[in-house]
């Protein structure tokens, strides 16, 4: 999701993204006489908000944290979890469903014991 030159400079943000919301009056325009990369900070209206929105929507849709970490360029899924774990309301639901199936949904009825080993052969 980054557009950089081999030098590591983010040209897309400077020349494409920032001028668009500035032109729409969402963020302040660049100050007179400033360098092309010198924009006023706009954390609530910046490109990073789109990045956070994307990550949040992907996790709420059930995308893997490992996959999302790779897409976002995080060095570890732990970083992704640190920022976005609260967007995973269904985390753990699969495990709970399996245990509920084994024990009965409310514990009020016996569940079938799963067969792990094959039945013994009579003979």
C-alpha cells in the first residue's frame, strides 16, 4: 500500500494524495514557500485513516490477521493485532462452537462423544 521510490521517498502521498483533500478544503493547503513534502499534519483526514479503515473492514469480514499483516507491511501479525484486535468481535467463536457442540449448547443435554479412534474389529 506504499508508493515509494528506491530512495524510500513517498511520492504518491506528496503529489497525489495530499493535493486532493487540500483542493477539496478537507485539509489545509501547503504553506506558501514550503517544500512539496511539507504539509500540515491532518491525522483525522489523512491517508492513514484510509489504511486503518481498510484493515478494520478486512478483519470484521473475517480476513486472517497473518494475511492482513502481510498486506499492510507489518513485520509481525502481533503488530497488526496490537492495533486492530478490537475489530475482531467474532474471535474465538469457532472454538466456542466446537466446545458447545461437544458439551451441548447449554450443558443441559449430553452430546455425542466424538470418535477419535476406529471401532475395534470383532472377530
